[in-house]
C-alpha cells in the first residue's frame, strides 16, 4: 500500500502549480520522461496556474516541497556541466537563499533551547537572516565580550515532514528493488535508510557541533583549511565563530584578488583525500554554500569548512579497497582492479572477470588521460552503475555517500580550475597512504601498542581456559545424554512398531475365524478381540 497518499498529492499539486512540466523543452527530453511530466498537467492546479513563465518557479517549487527536495537541488547546483544555465541559476539560490521563516519565532526557539533571554546571550542580535537553507537559517550576532558569531537555528516542524517523505522513499525503493536488478545491486533500500538517519542527525545541531569540533581538531594549525570554533550548542541551536570569506563558487572575486586558482583547486583535492584517508572523516555535503575561501591573504588562501552536519566514515578495509582501486585505475591496470573488487567480496561467484575488466577499461580508462574539463564524471558513474547491474556486482551502501561527495568535489573542481589533473595530484597521496598502511613496521608498531592490553588480559587466560574446558566438558556430557535419550526413544519406537504389527495380525486372524465359525464361537472370539484391543489401548 502506498504510504502518505495525501503528501504525494500535495507534491503533485506543487509540481502542477509551478508547471514543472514546462521546465525543459519537450523535444529535448526522452520519451519516458515526457510521459511522466505529462502527468503533472492532469492536476487541476496546472489548469489555472500562472507560473509557467516564472523565472524562479523551480526554486520556489523545491522550497515548498521541503528539505529533501531542497537538498536534491543543492546537489544538482554543483553540476554546471549537466544543468542548463537558466535552471542552474535557480538551484544555486537553494545553497543559502531559501525562504527564511519568521525572525520572532527564530528568537523564541533560541531562547527556549538555550534557556536564556536573547539579551543575556548576545550583546547584539541581527534580526535579518544572513542565510537560510533546507534545515536551518543563520543570524549574525555578537557576544558580550565582543566576539562576532553566527547563530544557526533549525526550522520548526520539519521533522514530521522529513519522516513522511522518507517513508514514501522507502516504499519506492522497495518497489524498485522488487522489479529492477540495478536497484537490488545498489541496496537501494539500505541507502535510503542510511540517508534517512543522516538527515535526522542533521536536525540535531548538537551533533553538528560535535562534528565541527572534531574536524577543527584534525585541521588545527593547517595552512589548507580552517574550521570555525563552536561556542554554544543544543539540539536546535549552534553558536559559532563568524568567519570572513567568499563561497568557492565566487570565481570573479578570486580573479579580482589575483588568487592562483590552480593552487586553490589542488588544495581542495588534497583536503578531500586527507579527510577520506588520513582522518577517515569527510565532509559529505560539499555544495558551495558550505565551502568558503578566506580572502585576507590572497597569496596563500585557506578553505573554510562550514555545516559539518553530514559527515562520512569508512571501515579500514573499505578505505584500503578504495585506495587500491583508485591506484589500479591510475595505472590502467584493470585486471588488478577486478581482483581487488573480487577480494572485497563485491563480485558474485562465477562472474566472467576478463569480460568485466574489458568493460571497466572501456568505460573508466579514458578518465585517466583527461583533465577535469573533459570528464563527464556523472556520465561515467552512470555507466559504471550499469556495468554493476549487468555483472550483478554488490555495491556496499556505505560507499554511496562517498560517491555523492565525489560528485560534489568533481563539480566544484570543474568550476574552480577545469584543467586540474586530479590523477597526477592524487596518485602520490594514495601511493604514500597505501605504503604506510601496508608497512610491516606500522603493523608491528600497532601490535606493540596493543601489548599492554594483551598483558593485562593475559592474567585472565587461565580462568578463561578452565571455563572453556568446563564448557566443552559440559557440552560433551549434554551431547552424550541427548544421544542416549535418542537411542532410547528409537528402541521404544521399534518395540512399539513390533507390538502394533503383532496386535494387528492377531486381530485380523481372530476376526477371520469369527466370520467362518459358528455364532457362539464368534461371540467368544469377538470378546477376546475386544479385551485384546482394550489391553492394547491401556498399554
């Protein structure tokens, strides 16, 4: 049964009201997409709509649809290579220019959450929001000691809408998995479930505050990135240091200040690989509204990380697998790539590995020799997903967040410095990381660090050994008892079958005799048969 039909009807009404079916010329769309968009026109809201020529209709529609739709728009806003300029201009506004909610309500939420009056908390509070996005809006303020801060406060009453939308997505994911092999290979329902938890975590600003402190610790003293300090936080409010900088999409400012965009792009990519492999803690929502650049020192600018709500982590084995896969691609060794994927357990038994290697070489191979401005990363990713479907590959759900981040990073890098050679920069970073993590010296050192714990635990070994032996002994005794009981039951069953056979044979003989003998003898035999049957029952 389709969940939340009322909510689905509301989404249909919004799409119809803003005439999203007219967003792209019909002749430029695939036939299946045209059929889907034609459904929008069937809603009565489309018949009287005057939004057909509204230049901001997509932005306003996604705002009205809610947080998940806004986040989709933010993701697409980084893809200048895929989205027409007139549509992109609307999506960019969703990064930090979503319609704000009432300031008085925001102030009341701040006071209730931090349990203090606004005048007690701040020497100055600016009522005009600095920015507004899908989950929260931001106001500028000043503490009583003069420090300039930003106050982030979540939107009211959005949790229920997020839960409803994810229930619809979960139903859709389950429906697709039951019909499409590609959806099953991607573990679509697991991805939706994981992303649901990520978005729910984003509604808790105390978790974002903790992530920000952790990221700040990793990059303390860094010449590449700065992370603002957090001063106060709660579930609904976070007060942090106000920074000075411009969004990473502000190319005009970089050129005006004479910044080296190639160097800036290399720094950004180095930061990404550092987060994924050194720290295993990467920013997974890197749209331009969350990534700024300092302008105080144009000759050596730093990135500024904002909104650390959605963060990603990988297991140690997944880290190593991804690093080795990337190195195999950079070395154009696609047979090794398939062997690595096979060792990771992503390839089902019986897969024709040579054919899979040829497909990967054909699809991924051209990436290695091209700069970013000639790469269609999203298109290549779609082709890789198609290969995964055809060869029944199992793609772990935890990697999908990393792939989403890669789409962001590649989109930002293409805007900043299209000629960037990501492979040339990434190869030495990955090679060094793999060597370090596979080094016997490091492994021996890690073992040495565990020796104190091993020694402390060694005193428990005799007790554990005795307990294990006693357990085996008791288990053996239990098995012996069970075996004897089974043998006894088998003997009883055999005896029961023998008695039943003898009883049946005797009854048959007596009844046969009773039929062919005089009546008084028959009565005697019938009485004997009845007594024998009664004895059999009582037995």
